């Protein structure tokens, strides 16, 4: 069984990915995801996921600029929707929620990357997030 932050990260990722693909508002998208889930996440998991998504929604432009500033040899507009959603979720959490266990958070994001994408995406995400943590975020 996943701990609540691991599950929250995946829920927030799914909401931001769906938002990037279809538009709309991220919070209602997350609520739709929660509504159709076979099992219902505990209150802590929902609360943390909503926190990430709301913070992203309130700070989208700033977060996207922060991501762009950390990409080496990549243009933010040219990366895929899965990569964007992973980075948006992670950057939102690192910038605003300041996880105590940063390495565990990175591992969770790499696991999400492995689940929804491929090794190249995982390598890319690992490089960006490791650089982010190494430089004091």
C-alpha cells in the first residue's frame, strides 16, 4: 500500500496531465479522478493532492518559468505532456510544500515516470529534479 504522499503525488500528476491535454480547471479534474477511483484514498492523501493542484493552479505561470529556467538544452514548450505534468507536480511540491523527505519525493516521481512513460523520460526527470534539489530548493 502506498503512503499518502506517494498516492497524492500520483493523483496530482494525473490531474495536471489531464488538464494539459484537455484544458479546463485542474481542481475539478482532480475531483473527477477521485470520484471514479475504485478505492477511495484516505483524507490525508486527498488533502495533499488538492494542495499540490491548487498551488499549481494559483501559480501556473511562475512554476512554468521556474521549470523553464532549470531545463538545460531543452525548451519547455517542446517537452511532452507527461514530462510537463511530472515536472509541474514536483516543482509545485518542492517550491511550496517543501517535502521533508526530498529523496523519497524524487523516487516517487521516478516511479510515476516509469509507470506512465519510458526510461528516457525517467532519466530526464531524474536529472532535472536532482539538479533542483542539489541547488537548494
